[in-house]
């Protein structure tokens, strides 16, 4: 039986909002947390989402190729929302 601090659903959700998978790791669901984190980092690195987003914020112009930028941003946003919902459910159902 695990002892120690147990995160509330709100804390787990907010941690996953900061970095997908962090809320799951906080709930001691190592595999789930690592999968969400690897997915978010992999999509970000593969589609260059962060650099494109920074260029967009700096210049106000959507970087080329537009489909890669928009698609990558939507995938990362969807993965973040999924991670937040899963972290909340994981914290609620934790024994």
C-alpha cells in the first residue's frame, strides 16, 4: 500500500496542464505518465511545434508549412487536454 502525499484531482489536472503526463506521474502511474510525456515531446520535436509557435508569437505570421504548424499545434493541444482529463480520473480513482 502506498503511503505519503496523495494529489487531489485539481492538482493532478493542473500538473498535466503544465506538462502532459506530470499529473499521472504524481499519482504514481509511471507507465501512463511516461507515455503521455513521450507523446507530447515526440510530437513537439517531430513537428517543431514550440519553435514554430515562438516564431508566430514573435512575428505574427503563421510559419510555413502552415499545415504542419496548425496540425502539430492541434495534436499537442489535444494530447494536453486528454492528459488533463486522464490525470483527473486517475486521481479520483486512486485507492
